[in-house]
């Protein structure tokens, strides 16, 4: 890659990023390319509009939610560091290599992956998925195929299934419990191109 | 205990085996054409001179008989093995079957010194293999499969080629050193042998891996590999075989090139044919709505045709049928009704496991044949060593490459299991037997070696792989049904990762899957799925439905176990429809579900949907609700006798009537109170789904079409519910049997629904009626099986109902409309005279013109209906909550049948009502008003005939007369 080193020089705190995210230089370089590609006006940050311009994302039922996840706390811009940090969440978990128990929890740990998903549901950020929040997400995912009644009963059922403490909402812990058997490393990982 | 049983089993088996071996040995069997044999034999059956009352024609039935016996033995053996859990826990079934085969073969051998049966390639490839592969394809976890498709293809293609070439070459190399002695084989023969022995066998792998439950990724890779490499092996085998046939010297460079090309043509062509047939099958199932019974047949026939077609075109038939299954599964499962799906599932599993059983047993039996054995220790040993070593090397090397691209890494222990799980099986055996001795002079050595290899891998590795997996602590898969949460969040995860892929600009698996599913939704599903299926195809919905169904079943069986269905009423505000499918405790097995009609199973979803709509129309809700609640549910078994191909509503009605009649009769005779039967009404349920769409239409015109039913069924549930039972009791207590039996007389079901009005005119029914009005209740016109079926259940339920005069009791006694009719007739005492006049008016009108009647009646009744509505409005509200809406169409038809009866029944009301003392005057009034609400059927052709009948034909005046005289 010709622009390899020129890219790398543009990225601040490369070592820090590598350490934090676990991406290789090639990955980072590639993602930086992508970042710049998305950044239409070369402002060095991404805005919501930049994301909304991605065609496939527009048809993704959870697209808006996912975009929101990139802009936590009402922020309107996203720098490369945050961008790559969020993406790093989806790096495949390497079980065998990192056997260091003292290392801080890697960014792509199971919990972090789950947390990412959880925050998509938890719109108001109170640490719980309420019935209304779940209905909203379900409606997005099920599209127009179901009636309100079905939707509600599915929601009730889902909450009832996961709700262990009986508060009518799903907390993160309950969320994690309900997904204990899911192969998250498989489901929530992307093979990033070199 | 288990041990004793298995000993008995073994004795039994051995006895059977001996029995089976004698004829088997005597006959040279042509297993491939059992059918033609039979026919042939039969046609010559009576050739002998003289007439024999009983003659023994063993030769006529010999072939199919022996085959059937073998299958029986194999199945029995399987049963015996599973009597003791310990045995099958340690030893895979395949091994036991092989050993059994060896023993049986040995017995035959000892008896006759001939080989009994062998696994002929023809039988194997045409009859035993297809079901197994189809089963594998049809139940392939598609998502997993395509997620790992890259790895699978690599292992299947490169791995197999690698194994073939290295094994062949190494053996050839060793042969050149002279250790193996003098073999009449060249490089090509060794390569051919390599291709035979290289492939990991689907059947063997499946049987072993299914038992050890390794994690998903590992399983799918091994399984996928074994499935696809069957195709690859056959291709390689064919190429080398033709090379050998041509002779090494005659092969030109072009031929090698052709061989490579043919490899791609054969495998890709096979896949293409499979996809075409898969979609064809999906398309066919889209239109089989009206032939539910043969629906499952299509799945098998078309898949099998794809196999044969592919074989005919000398493409890879295995790949074809596998991909046929993979492609069709989604659409077929969406299109077929629930029972058909279950039928397909069970039949497929049965065929596959049957074929598997037979294959393994015959693997054992086939080995007992001295003519195929040639021993060459070095060759056999080296083969064993090479296949094991190269398998390991191949797996490790490929995995190393693959791990660079895989999201989920295949770890060291996974690789070990993969290498170790490289079982060879029947496929290799069938292929090697297929070799032509003319070209491959060492065929016998190859055959014996293959048998040894197969035995070694299946028995030794099969036995040890389980402990190995345990010891290596391979991640096991959890055998658990997906919970709604898991399903839901998994879906969300899919969306998330594909979004992240979009954002990060990767074109990865998720991107492709997204594209595909969009394409599928946009085009494929639209073409290949029924419209109704499109709605409910969503995975989440189906999971939800399943869970609901399960809940409903357990809920109901729990309720029934407690002896009361009171709980149904407490469930009014529960979202889940518990009132729909009524499974008795005994019936809550899968077989019961199988017997249920389609819509029964999807009742929840449909009902939910309908409910929302129907909220607009309360009248309708009540109708449907009451119907559903009060309908007599005929027994399935009985029902099935009626119609083989279609479930016609009329029969349901007839049946209901019959049941009603029978129940009444019994009640009278026994001087007992109401009988209950936990039954389901098939007719209603069955049509519900199909008519669901039409329902909307009828919704639109609530006061034209539907009032028919709503009015009829408007009955205030509670009052009504209590009445019939008590009424009967009272009747029985006093000597009013006549009147009741009279009712029965009217319910002559023999002529079908509409005949009701007409029947009285016939002498026959007239007689019945008169007979009934005398003191002896006449036997029901049709002695029906229902009586028998009902009896035990009714008895039991009887006393339940006596205990609580709950409202659901009556609902199970008669069909709701009958009940209502009765109710109405019963309560309308006060109105009798006016009704009579109305009736006669109707009669007259009918004579003049049928259309007029219809109009008039409708008008009359609608008016009265409105009055009734007010009375019941409060109740309606309550009931509206849990109403499960049945198909309006069905209702219409059912109800149309009732209308005439209604009129007829009104004459009996006076009699009945006198006896019952529990009715408040108000209730009577309410019901009186209701009693005459039935409009004439609007489109029942039979009814139109009424117009042409003489006045005397109509029941109303007649029965009125009689009743009056009686009193």
C-alpha cells in the first residue's frame, strides 16, 4: 500500500490506538481510509449526516440506533479515535492469544459487545430496557408484518422471559443472562480486512 | 431389568435372524426390483392345476418379504440397543449395527456357506443414500452453513483432493519399494483407490457427531465437509475410474484437462440442478393448499427426482439432492401447513435413520463373504496409516490458512477432533464394490482394505472420539431451544454487525447476507411463498408462536388434569389464546399436534390478528367467541374417517349434529346429566386459516352477511350455558324424554345440514319423529362411532360437569349453534305463537320464491337482533377481550345449516321450557327475542329447493301439530 506510511503519520497516538483497540497497523490504516472516505468535507470528524449517507445503513432497521450509538451524550461529531474504538468492539475475540489475566478488559470483550447491543435498546440510558423501549426496537425489526397486539404480546413475553427480578424491565445483567448461550464471539464479530 | 430385557431382545433377534437367513440364503436376491418381482410372481400365482383353498407361495413374496424382514430386524435391533441407555451411551449405534450385521452374516454363512446379502451399489445409491443426504440438506442449519461455507468448501474440495492424491501417491510409492509384494496395479489404480478411501463419510460422521454434541462451528464444518466431499469423491472416482478403464497408456494431456473440467462441471452442475429443483419444489408447494394430504409427498418425490435427474446427466447427484434440500427448506416450511411440515420432518427422519440402520447392518453383513477377501497386511496397514496421517496434515494445514480469514478460529483441539472424526463409511464401500474387476485387477484387495478401513474408523475412532472430546474439553453445544430473547437479540446482532460492516466499509459475510436476504425478500419469497406464509414467515413470529402454543398446550392439559375447564374463563385477559386448541392430557403429544389442523397450530397468531380487526365489530366478536367457546369439538379420529382429502365443513356440521343427538340419547337413557367430551372442532379450525383473508371481507359488511351468525349466536353465554345442562337434568328427572327425543328426531343428520327442513317431509324421518314422540326413544338414525368414542370421556367428564355448573360445560356438550337453537326454542315459550306464525309465513314464502324468503327473513331477524344486542352489551365487552375469531366463512356455512333447524326446533320449546324451572322470566324474554333471529341462508343452493316443495314438506307446521297433540 503506497500511502501506508503517510496515513499512519496522520493518525495521532498510533501506539495508543493499537494498544487500546488491538488493531494492527494495517487495520488502522484501512479504517482511516474509510474514515476519510466518510468524512465528506475533510473536517477531521464525522457527523451524523456522514453516517446517514451510507446507503446500506439507511435500509438497516436499526440504522438510526446504531448511528446514535456512535454519538453518545448528544455529541455531534466523532473523531477517529472514538470511531475506531467503537469498531474495535467488533473485533473477533482471540481466546488463545491473550492469556494475560492481569490485562485490562479488552475493548472487544463479551461484555463490551453486549453493552453495545444493550445501549441500542436502552434509549433513555437508565440501564434498563423498558417495555416501551423494547417495543420500539421490535417494531423496527419486525417491520410492518405484525400488528400492535402481536408486538405487545411478543414484548411482554420477551420481558417475562428475561426479567428475573420482576421489575418489568430488562437490566443489563438480565440481558446478559438471557444471552448466556449465544456464541457472541461469532455473532458480534467482524473480520476486519487487513 | 434393562439387562434382562436386552437379553430377551437379543434372543428374539437371533431367532429372527435364523428365520430370516434360511430363505435368504436359498434365494439369489435381486433387491433392486422387488416390485417387479412381486408382480411377476403374483401373476403366476394360480397356475397350478386343481384348485387349492390355501396355497403356499413363498416365491411370490420372497423378495419383498425378506427385505421387510431385514428391515424389521434392523429396526428391532435398534430398539433393543436403546433399551439399555448405558450401551448406546458408550458405543455408538453404528458400531452395534455393524457387529449385529457381522453376526447375522456369520449365521447365514455358517448355515449355507454363501453370502447372504451384500450392500450392492445400486441399492445404496438409489435407495439408501438419497434419504440420508436429503435429510442432511433439508435440516441443514442454513445460516451456520453459509457462514462457514468457505471453510467447508475448502475442506471438502481441497481436503478431499489432497487426501486422494497423497494417499494414492504414497501407497504407490510404498508399493514401488516392494513391501506389498506383487500387485497388479499402476499409479492410476492407486489414485483410484485413494479417491475411494479419501472421503469422509456423511453417514458415519453424522451418527458419531450427533451423539457427541460438539459446538456448532465445529459440527457444521465437519458435517458440511462430509456432505460436500461425497460429491467431490464421486467426481474424482469417476474421473480416475474412466482413466483406468481407458488405460494409463492411452490417456492424453487433453484427458487430464477434461478431467479437471469435468470436476467443475459435475459438481457445479449438480449444485445448479439441485437449486433448480429446490426452487421448483418450493413453487409447487405454494399451490398445494387444497391438497394438504399429498403435500408432504411432493417434498420427497421432487427431491428424489432431482437426484435421479442429476444422476441421469452424470452430475453429482449427492450435491444435487443436498442443495435441493438446502434451497427448499425455507420456502417449503413456510408454505406447508403445520402437519405437513411435521409429516415431512418425521418421514424424512424415519427414512434417513432407517437407511442408516440398514447401511450399517449391511456393512456388517457384507463383510462375511470369503470371495471378497484378500489379505495384504502391508497394504492395509499403510492405507490406515496414510489416511490418518494425511487427514491430520490436511486439516492442520487448511485450518492454518483458514484461520486467517475466519471470525471464529478453529483451535487446536477443534482440529484434532476434525482429524480424528474423519470416519470412512458406506460410501467408500459402495464405490469400491462398484469397481470393475476387468479393469481394476486388485479389486478384491481394495474391497478388503476398504472394509478394514471402514471398520477401523467407525469402530475404533467412533468408540474413542467421545472420550477424546470429553478429555479435550471441547466446547459442547447446548441442546436447547432458542428462547425468544435469544432469537430477538440475535436478530438485533445481525443488524448491528451488518451496520458496522457498512460503516467500516468492509464487504464481509454480513454484508453479503444482508444483500441476499433483501434479494430473497424482494423476489424469491414473493415468488415462492404463499401470501399468507409471507406474513407469518418471520422467524421471530414463529418462535413466538411455538412458545405460545406450548404454553397453551401445557395450560390446557394442566386444566384438564384438574378436571375443570374453569380456568379458561380466568384467562380472559391473557393475551395468549388458550381457548383455541383443546388438547386433552393424552393428546398433548406430538402426534396430537400432528392430527391438529393447520390453523389450529397457528391459531395464536391468526387469532391475534383477527382480534384486532374484530374489535371494531363487537357483534362479530361475540359470535366468534361464543362459537369458539361453545362449539362441540368432534373427535379427530372420527373426523378423519370422513374425508381423506379435504375436510369439508358440512361434515363437521353433520358430525356435530350426530354427536348432539347421541349425547341427548345417552343422556336420556342413562338419566344422567350432561356429558362432556374434550373435543376439537376440526371443521372450524381447519378452514379458519384459509378463510382468514375472506374474513376481512365479511368484516366489511357486518350487517349483511354476518348477522346471520351473530344473531344466531348472540346468546348470552352464561345464561345459556347453564341452561342446557340443567334443563336436561330436569327433563330426565321427570318423564319428559319424549320431548327431548323429539328434538333428536329433528336432528336427523343423515341428510346433511340443510335437509333439516326437508327431512320431516320424508316418510322416514317423519316416522322417526313420530316414533320418538311416543314413549320409547328411537335409536339414532345413524349409529355412529362417535358414541363409542364419546362414552368413556363423557362419563368422566360427566361428573365434573355436575359438580360445577360452570359455563364451559355446555360448551362441550353440543355444538354451539345447536345449543343455541335449543336454548332459543326452549326459552321462546312465550313467543311460540308468534313464531309459529312467522314460521308458516316463511314456509309460504318459501313456496313462492326462495329469494323472497331470504330477504324477508334477513330483515326480520336483523331487527330483532338489534334488540338483543343491547341486552348483552356488557357481556360482550367482557368477552370481547379473549375472543378468538374463527373464520367467518365457515361460520356462515355452519350456521346456514342451523337456520332451518331453528325453525323446526321452536316447536319443541314449549315442552322443554315447562320442565325447566330455573329460568327467570327476564332471561326467557331475552332469549325469546333472540330466538327468531335466524335469517335464511343466503347462498345455500339446497335451501332454494325448499321453494318447490309442497307445504306439507316443511317441518314447522308439522312438528307444531305433533307437539300440540302431545300436550
